[in-house]
């Protein structure tokens, strides 16, 4: 028996949206949750996350954030209709939504409908009025079982990629400005605890992708219906992860990553110098305590506190991937203090033997502001830096420590940055010390960048350099300024530039 449904979920969009994605009408599960594609078996969010190589968003806030960051407006064609259950085929007596509301606000360049019914309704009820045709994408509903998740991902990637925003163009901000940016993000409703949760999940996501590459599994074979890697592998054959957690908020990211990996069935060992209840920094303390409670219930997870050198070497020797979450962007200095100096040296030693390393925000021992490397400094295959990149990661010397640098877009920051720019343009020259903006600090960053470029042009040598040259430390014959063919030792067999 059909029932009349009124659409009550608000559309997601803003002036930066460039593509409009439309369904037909929210399913009963979506109406129950109060957001789009809410059925647990619907693959819309898994497909979208795979398109942008991000963790699958879990909360409504995470889903909205992903859409806005990527310039995607989301709504449905029908404002009301008669329907039997969740059957699109039974839809009739449709009253369309006022889609002009979105097109009058945003510069929409393309419209896509998720499923044949949505496409038919749009063509019949909306296309003539809006003057824009819509392309129909495969339905992500579990009822469309003939279309696999890899096929959905490919279809949505081909459709959305030309129009959606990329994190590759994210700005580079000074460390102090990133701290201010995080506070502004928190003021606008995304607390620091949620940023840490997203950071840890992004680390876990990238670590799993790294493990997949290490064991030479083709990408398409990894995208199964549960979006988990190696679902068909026996537990003992799964990759092993080790997470080195510091005592601050960088360590908090590591605890969250370890919990997320373990919840996905991965073998995880957490190595820490203090237990969660001894951590003073927030939100790291709460995140670590929550992670510890989960890890202690799982047979494939282990917490190794204040290990001996023998215990640490044993744990590292069994790991396929190491997550470095020891020291964050606040680190400055020429030497790393115990016990983390020995931990870093042991991790680098194991990396030379084949373990892969991923750094949280910045490799431990590297200054995120200047790019100067302390002794010792983690040598990572990949660095996942949070929200935006930092100047130290962009120096020509940093690649030997950072490997590939990717930005984890933890929050929708474009409105904040745009407001700061507009505010700076509108203000007279005189500004109080307490009224500094990100843009004023960007000028400092530019000046710092010029000084760095000048120093780079001089290319000083010797032990008193401002930057520790990787090739001087490792003596591996790899010179980024030379055209000669490098002949790296085992440490550089996975050269980041290859």
C-alpha cells in the first residue's frame, strides 16, 4: 500500500558547490537518520570516499564535511510523492523540489542523478525549468546488486573528478597559523576531539593502503563490498601494524589510528612511553583512554608500554607498517630526547630492512616550520599532514624524511580562509596586535620562504648547516642537485622521487 512521503532533509550546498548530485526520495532508513543514503547497505558513501581516497565518513557531520570540501551539492528530485516502502519503481504523484534554490546560490556546472528513477524524474520535472541536462549514474542501492562497488567507484570518479575540489591545492600555513586555524574550526562547531578522530582514521586509512601496496595486491581487487582490505585473507595472513605513540596530541592521533585498524580486524601493536591516564594533553588523553578500552578487548591488538630495547626491536621486526605518532608539529631542536631517540633509530633500522613507515603530521624529529632535521629523525615513506601543509614539509631537503606528503583534509576550511582574506582587505593598515589574521602571518611565511630560497641558492655545506642534508647524514650517494645516476643503499631503495 503506497504512502505519501514529504521530504524533510535539508539540501547540502554552499556558494562553492560545483556539481549537484540528486537522488529520487529518501529511503525509510534515511528519513529515520535524518540524512541522505542512510541504509547501512547503501554504497553511496563508500563509493564517494573511495573516489577521493578518504576514510568512509561515519557521522552526518563527517558526510556534510566531505561534500562541502569537495564542492558537491546533495539533494533529491522529489519534495513529496507516493511510494511503497523504498521501491523507486512504485513512485508516483511527484512534486519536485525547488532546485533553483541551489543553482541561484552556487555555480553548478554539472548535474548527476543516482539511479534511473531519479534521472527519469529530473528529465520530466526539472530539466526544462533549469535548463541543465543531467547524467544518470548507477544506483548505489543494495537492490542494484549487478553493479559492484569497484564499478560504482569508477563511474562516480569519472563523473565527479572534473568538477570537484582537490586537496592538492591546499594552502601552506605556518605552524602557529595552523594552531589558530584549528581553534577557529573548533569555534565553528568542529571540536578538536573530532579533528583528532578524523586524523587518526585518515592515518589508519593511509596505513592500510600502504600495506596493500607492500603485499602487491591490485587496487581493484581491494574494493570489496565491505571496503576493508584483504577480507578474504586468513587473519594470520593480514599485514601487521605498529603504532609509536608519543605523550601529546600527535600520540592521540596514533591511538585513534590503532583503534581504527584493530576494529577493522588488523593486527596492531601500540608502543607508548606512558599509559593513557598519564597523558596530560587534551583531547589526546580522552582519545587514548577510549582507544585503550577497545584494544584491550581484541585478541589481535597489543599495548606495549615502556618497552625495553629488545621488546621494541622484536615488535618492530614483526611489523609490515609503522605509524610514527611520536612528536608533532610543535617539535623544535637539534636532538630528540630519550626514549624517543632510540625508538626513532630502531624504526629507521627496521625500515632499512623493508618495513614501511607513515608519519603523522610530520616525521618525528623534523621541524614542521623550518624543515630542519634533528638527530635522529624518522625517515618515512609517506607523511600524512593534517588540514594543510606546513613550510618545513615543502623544503627541498624534507623529501628524504617525509617521503610522499599527502594532506588529510580534516575540516572544511575554505570559508574561514576566505573570510580572513576579506577581513584583511577591508581593514585599514593599522591593526592591533590581538587582531592578527592568517593573512598577516602568510606575509611572514612569504618572507621566510624568500630567506629559505636565498639559503637554498647558497647551498651551504658542512655540519653547521641550517638544514641537515639527507645525503650527508646517510652518505648514500643520492644528491638531489646532481644529474648523475643515484646508487642508493637499501635505505633508499624506495626512493620517494621514483
